[in-house]
C-alpha cells in the first residue's frame, strides 16, 4: 500500500441479506466507526433491493454505497436490468462491474464490461472493475497473459480521463469464496504487473494514482500481510463483509499497513 493512494475497502454482500438484515448490518458498521476510518474509503455493496435502506442508514457518515452490477442503457425495454441512472438515484456512488460470478453464471464478457464501465462513468458512478485468472490459467502459467488480455479488451479502451476514475480489482477466481487467498507475493506479482500495464498505456502518473484492490478470501487474519504489498491498495471483500466486525477489522488492517 503506498501512502499516495487512499485505501479502499469494499464489502460485496452478494445475494445475501433481506432489507431488514441489510439495515442491521449497515447499522453495526456505523456503530463500529471511529475517526481512524476517515483515512480510508469504506463502501457497502448490498443487493439492489437494500440499496436505499443502506444509503439512509449510513447517511451522515463517510461510508459510500455501491451496487453489484449495472446495465449499459439508461432506460428501455430491458426486463430485469437496472440502469446507471436508477442506481445513482437510489444513492450509489460505486458499482462493481465484471465480477467473476457475473462472468461465470451470466455470460459477461470483456466487451460487456467495457460497455457497462462507460455507462457507469457517464452517470457519475465509480466503476470497480474486476478481473482475474482461473485456476487452470494459473497452473498453466498463463496468468499474466490472461490479465493483460482482459484489461486490453475492457479498460484500456477508455480515454485517460475516464480511466482515471476507475477502481481496479484483481480477483483470482480460484480465491473467491474458497477460503484460499492468493499469497501476498502472488497478489503483488499480478498487481505490480497491472500497474506496469497502466503505465505503458496511460503513463506513470496515471499508474501511480491507480487504485488496485485485491479480492479473494480476504479475512482479518490475512489482510495485513496482503495490504503491506506496495501495489495492494485495499480490498474487495465478499464473505467477511457480511459481519460488521470482520469487515471493520479488515479495514483496520489496511489502515495499519499504511501507517507502518
Ligand atoms: C468477492 O465476492 O468479490 C469476494 C472476493 O468474495 P470472498 O471474499 O468471499 O472470496
């Protein structure tokens, strides 16, 4: 974690929590806040149905709210989809795009990621764009090629001004929800590589300021060692964000890595 970049800790609640449960969890996160968290950006990402309630619950705090997906059109006959305009109105400032579960179960591609990212940016939402390799790609030595291809087809098509508003999230698919996190060295290898690709495409300043999160079985007990890597700027947390205590403990570890 470099002091130049403010750590971001985002909790992806996936398809968990009713509205009442989401409110309870958001209240618990708010209760656990103290001044030290001002040095980080905390984002709660509930299911669509709970966005407004969570937004109301965190109002008056620095906690931001995000959504787990978005469609690229502003409105129209797209049954079941939700538009960036609607997310913004509901209180979102962030949106996750291209999560591996969306790619795996719902046919998302680098092209849909590109379109969704542009649409989000057009409506003032900050995209948190996920990318990462499968276990098979890692084991056959194709991790970096895969990362490069994903980024080139999605994010690197953006103009520099747009790219500078995107948060990147490296999420090795084999580490998501498996309890098997990437080691700090594995995360750093990919994230340093990602930053070098950003530097080649957009220049050193853009690379220095790019926020690159790690996601994949982050827990309070592995967060500090991951956060100490210089190109890990925070976390996209799934399972451990479903409890306020573990989510805040991870954020505390990320802040500790900046201070140390
Ligand atoms: C995620 O959903 O983005 C994620 C990283 O999940 P988990 O932390 O449970 O592996």
